C-alpha cells in the first residue's frame, strides 16, 4: 500500500497536480463480512492500518489529509443502508463536509 501511494504521488508531482488525500471510511466488520458470495472480507483494523500508512506517506510529502474516517465514525447510527453503502443522510453529510474543506484548499 505504501509503495502504491508513493507511486501515485510521484505521478502527481510529475504532472504538477495539487494533491489532497481523503482517508478511507470505517468498516463494520460483522455487517460487512456477513455478506456472502463475491464480497471480499474487510476488517476495520486493516483499514485503520492503511489510513495510518497513508497519513505517514502524506506527511512525508506535505500532502494534506482529509479525515473522512473520523468524521464518519462520529456520525450517529444508522450510517449504512447495507453492508458497505451509506444512507442518503450520511452521503449528504459527507458531501457537505468535503465541500467545506475543499473550498479552503481551492480558495
């Protein structure tokens, strides 16, 4: 994961693109992994480790990180309409949260 992020950053730097990283949102292990068939099991502990690695890589490269994980985690239940997708209310809150932060970076 670290190497993939570093490769992506190298590309964005080479293209002189401004970069902002948005970390991953929470996974409810039991809800997500109860699904069967083609779904791949995911675990919140793994996701937290990925967010930690991303935070380190972004800090090393002076790239801002938007904490969508923390924002989402603090929202009241119900958050999910199924095992992975958010309710319309949470989607709206995500949009408002991201819009306000991105306005600051794009101003």
